[in-house]
């Protein structure tokens, strides 16, 4: 086990920033935290989880996938060496599910190459970031069990640093990392983890809703009630660490010339499932919302989810950022009749 | 990957987000989590507002017409041509032969400069913009009754209202993050009265839906006021201390008994009485309206009637009350504020006022500013067709698709000696121009925008414009300087300093203050003034509020035996105005790729029209085809479609008949016939 003094961290980050495209929590112009390029003056350790998960580093909201020239095409794979510093366990779990889905039955070369080139440094939580955190329920936090290269535990003046991958060893060669007595550190970390777990109570309604969906016993009219107010902004999907859907379109600059693009998409948009005839198997917002939440809570793929509870990692962002309060927490309450 | 703070370029909500860029490309959007307007949220348009910026169809070089075709040229030739043509026209026909259109899409600084170019460099007040087509009646109606023609309250207040009276706004579609606040408030117990002929999504949340006949708003509003007065439910103290003209109001509205109103509007007497008692009984009632009220030949009367009702019940000057016109574009409020109107300088300072003219003459170092109000867009187009307007400079507008009776607009624009269009795309209007100037999009320049709640906000430059495109302010400066009136501004901040010094309501809205925080609500006269989220708190801007009772007047063109349907037009959630931007966003275009004509099932059956059939709609002015959407959203004998699609240009059909005061055309109702198309 290693440790690093907090006031030694910035020089280390500076040094990592020479080797990686380093993303870290950065304070924006109005005091809000965003995950952005590490900038010393705006970097701050006193941060909450940013409003967007780090999935855009694996799949940007829009990206060029082919370049077309003279009627020929060239695949554009762009995977710079990247480090995500200070992401939370829920987001690390989200990246795991994201990457697994994108390579399960067919390998997506774009996200695969970026996943391979991305070092993940997790900052374990010793309590909820917001009142909507429920990672203890979804078994995806408040500390990462896998899917990280390094994990930092905040012990006041120092961080204890846990290694999660062979490639991470090299990162700890920086002289600011000191060896720690393993036994003592393990005890401290155990205490830290227990404190975090205690501080984020399990939301019983999640499991209850999952059971009800399995039995086909969701509260009647739940999708009608929620569907009526959904404005189809797509926000819950865009902020979701495990939502992977994308749309493909072409930017045509001229005859035989242009870009094939892909951009984030969502099953909440009617056009996502509308067929060429005009028929839509999910004809209204009720059925689309049902589909999205059943994908998270009922029809998730065991291989993607691994040892987590379901297709949701409990970050709570959909509850934070839905304009009409149709986040997972509200949905499971509604399904289970709470 | 960089992140630059910006303001959404679509509607007037004023949501803030970071533009995520990679190199010189915008690759995504990240909503600002702390901004009070959107708190980390956006609508579908906002989340996808980056894509059109990257479009390969962007204009990248100036174009000039040679042998009938637009061909690429350098800035030198383009600017010289514009400047010399404008100068020649001015010399040959006088300044009144020139017309300038500002834009509800560009920054305050750019609108200010365009209005300055018209007034100081070319000595004409012929300057206007598309607010003429959306809220000129709000500006006129509220200025006359309250003294200030803008939204009286602010958006956050929607969360705490007890009651909403929503007239002619499909809020969840056009101002989504205001619409969602209404839904949340209703779920917390607020009541919603909807006044709309169509069954829009908010109808599901309405305690009462008054589906009045199109164009009968004055009758319904008078009817409400009559009941409130008859039943003694009005706010006597407010009426006595804050208003004037109550007796006239009482005498006019007394003729609008529930029975009379029912005959005119189709709203049952019982529903009207219930609505009147609900509105009068609410402690904090917000009256909210948009195009359904404004786009009528009686638009100003409709707005005055809304103002009358709010004053009658004392719903002015307190939190979560007021009269709230929802402005449809990111900077339509700002363009009006900057004097992109024929009768006022920035801050609604009248051009007819000698003292105010002197102030601008001194600041601008010119003499003899035009003292006569100039022409509105409506008048400019008529004058162009008659040959009285000879040259027009259009910035960021698409009148060929947005204005009523398109055939007439095209004739008018084609009849000009010289047309210059400045835009980010080759719009339908730009395709008619003699010179096309490529402009920077919102992501490619710095500047301020004023949202519907009068919140002035700074947006930053994230990437460079494509090709040789330039920011609108840079282009205007160059043309002005070439035309003999130097505009040596080095930055938008310098322009804003001039706005600050000449515009009392913007006096304290400076760049250093806007750099941090979430903008400032005008009026904000001094550097230490906190801004004004709620207008007319202790007294109206004009002193006493004036009741201005109006008599009901019917639509200019009502259906008859031959043209037996009423066509009403509007917008949908997934597209935006003439589609210049939204139709270049793949997901929006996928959601709504074509125009649909809503028709009631009974009417469809009678006409032999099935869902998705191609139908033809014909008015006295033109015809269009689109696919039918058979739906009970529309009442019987009313059809609805949008103006987003150039393939189905509904404004070929609409009636240019306009409001006598503000000249807004009656886009919300004209007579048509409809038939199944082969």
C-alpha cells in the first residue's frame, strides 16, 4: 500500500499531465465542478460528482467514425493515452458496464481502443455526494471493487492509494508516493469503507421494483402517469453512465466526400424505434419510458452487469437532472407503489 | 477536449451550457449544473445544439451574384459592393429607400451596431426584425398598459405559482424548461387553466381547458373580467391605488356576458364562470402567453386584455404573478432592447423625442438623426414590392419562409435593386441575395444575449468560424467604416460599454459583472444595482397602470362556403422556426422529418382523408401539400401545421392582414380548403 500527502498531489498530477490527456474535477467559472482538462488553478479536491459521467471520454457525444474521400473511406480511430483522475466509484462502475456492453457480442473498435488507453483513478466516497446517491443499493460503490487502476482514500492530510491493475504500479514510481504498513492501511481503509456504506442507506424500493417487474406486477398505470409528463429531452440518458445508444449519420461535404458520424441517441425518442413504414413498435412516451427502465432493472445482460445489482449504477443523476422528476429513484418508487 | 461556457441558441429560456470542443469542432454539450435557469438540464434541442455548427453546409466565403449565379469571392469585393450599393441607393433615392433587418439570433452588441449602422451611418429608421412577427403586439400592448413591454416576472417564479392561466403557448414544446416548471407546480398543487383551441400536451395537466374558437381571445378575456367584476371578486385596493381607467373597462366588459361570450367563442358559460372564479381566487396567478395571443390582427388588443385581467386581480408586481409573454428566440428580447425597431433607440428610447435624439447624435458624432419612425418589416415588404424600398440588408433572418404570404415576400425581395444577406447558411432568403456574407455562429464569437425573463448573459467563443466567416459585429463595423462612418470597435465589450452609456435599463450590465454569475435582469441602471427580476413592484413603469378595454373583433379572414376550414400555424418541439439550424441536427430531423397537417377525424372522414395521406391545402394566396395527421388535437373545422419546412411552406397560404398598431400579421388564422391530393 502507498500513500501520498495531499499537498504533494498537484505536482504529481502535473507530471501525469505530461504523459496523459488528464481529466480531473475542475471548478468552472461559476463554481460548478466539471470533468475537464487538469488545470492547476481550477483544480480543487473539495468537489462533488460532476453532472456528467466520464463516458464521453470513451464515446464523445458526437465523433467522426469514417472519413470519406474520393468515394473511399477510412476508419478514424483516435485513442490518446488518457487518465481520469478522481472519478467516483459509481462512474468507474459505469465505465465497466459501458465497455462490457460495447464489446460483448461485437467489439466496438472506437470505445475498445479508448478503454484500453484510459487509466482510471477512483476517489472512494465516505458518504453520499448528493441526496440521490444509491450506489450501496446497486452494489457499485461507494468504493470501487474492480475497474480501476488506482483508488484513493481520503484520510485527512494524506491519501491511501490502492492499486487495481498491474499497469498502475508504474504510476506509483513518482517519489511523492510513500510505502505504508499494509496491515495498518488495510484497517484504515476498512473503516473508511464501512463509514461510506453506513452513510448511504440502501434503497429498498430498487430491489422491490425489480422483483415487481420480474413478476409483471408493477403498479398499474405507472408508465402512463410518468409518460404523460416526460418531455423527451433525453437528459436522463445523456447523463447516465451506462447508457450506450448512438445514432449514425453522414455529414456530406460534397460528392464522395464527408464524414460518417455517430452521436449519442436514446430509446426515449420516438424516431429511435420508428420503422420505415412509419409504424412504431413503441408508439408513445409511456412505452419508451417503460423500455428504458426495464432495460436497467429487468432486461439487463448478466455479462454487462457482472457482480453489480443491475444496469443502473446508482449515481442518481437521472433524478438530479430530470426536469419533471422521472429519475430511477422516482421510477422505482412508482413501480413499487411507495 | 475543452469546455467553454455558452448560452443555448434556440428558444428564449436562456439555458446555459458548456460547449465541449475537440480542436476546432464542437463535439458535445454539457449543461451548466448550477445555472438557476436550467440546473444541469436541457431540452432535446439544447442537448443537440452543437451539430449544425459543424455542418459542411455552413457558408465559408462571401458570395456575389454574377450572371445570375452566386459565386465565391473575397471579403474585399463583397464589402465594397455592399457599401457602394448602399451608398448609391442612399444618394439616388434618399435614406428612406434603404431597409435593415436585425436578428433575434445574434448578440445584443451586434443588434446595437446594426441599428446604429441604419440610423447613424445611413440616416434611416427603417430598421426592424422578426419580433414584428412574434411579439410586437406584446411590446406595444404592455408598453401602453404597464409602460414596459416585457415579461413582468422571472422564470424561477413559475415553481411557486398557485395558478397559471396559459393562453396560446405550447410551453412544453416551445419553452420546455418553463413547461416542465408548470408541470412540477401542478404536481405540487397549483392549478392550470389552459386557453387554447388545440389539445396541447399541457391540457393533460389543466384543471380547466377553454378550447375557444381561434381568434376570440378578447371576448373570452372580457368575459372573465365581466364575471369577476359582477361577482365582486376583483382586487379593489389594487385597482384603486395602482390603476386608472377602471370605469371604462367595466362599461366595455359588461357587454360580454357569459352567454354572449359562449356564442362568440364556443366556451360554455359554466366553464367561463369557473375559470373566472379560479383566476380571481388565486393568491399568486401567473398569466402566460405566446403566439396564440400575439399573432392576430387583434394582437395588441389581446395583449391589452391580458394586462387588464392581471391588473383587475392585482396579479402584478408580486412574486409568481404577472403577465408573461414567452419570447421565442435566444435574443429576441435583446434585439428589441437594442432598438432593432423602427421607432426606438436602445432601451425603448423614442426616435421622435428631440432630447433623446440629441443624446444619440452627440454620442455618435452625427447630425440630424431621422426623427420619423421608420418602416416595420410588414411595411418594408410592401414598399419593396411597390419599388419604394430599393436596397435591403438582412442579418440572420429568413423572411422568405417566415413571413406571411410568401409569394408576396419573394416578389418584394426580387424587386429590390440590391439585397445583401448575412447568415450562417444559404437560407431561402440568402439564395435570393445579390451578396451573401458568411457569419460566425453562436459558438464562434463572444457576446451577450437577453432571455425572455430579461436576463442578460454573456456567451463565450469556443471555436473559430469556418473558412473566412466573421462575427456579425466585425462585418457591420467593416461595412460602416467603408461607407464613411468609422466603427473602430475592438471587441464586443467595447460595444457593450457604449450600450451601457446610452441605455438606462442596461446601464449597469457590464462585461466584468457578466463574466461571473448567471447574468443580470434589466432594468439594471447602475454598476451596483442587483437587477430587477420582478417589474412594476410598487408602481408601474409608467406610474399608474392603465386599463385599456377592447371590443372583440373577428379574424380578418374567417372561413366561408368556399374556403371552409380555418388554418392555424405554429411550431413543434423537435424543429425550430424555418429549420435553418434544427434541420441540420440529425436527431431532430429524424424525429420530425416532414410537415404534418393536423385534421380532426370527423373532418378527415368527410373529406376522404386517411392518416398519412398527402393532402393539399389552398388559400386565396397559395397552396401547399403535406401529409395528414388525423388527430383530435385540433377541433373540428380547424387544421394546424408548422412553418418549419421549406418543402411545405405554409406561409404561402397565410394572411398578411395585420394589427393596425404593431403591424403583426395574422399568422394564427386564415381561411383555407383542404382536399386529398393525388
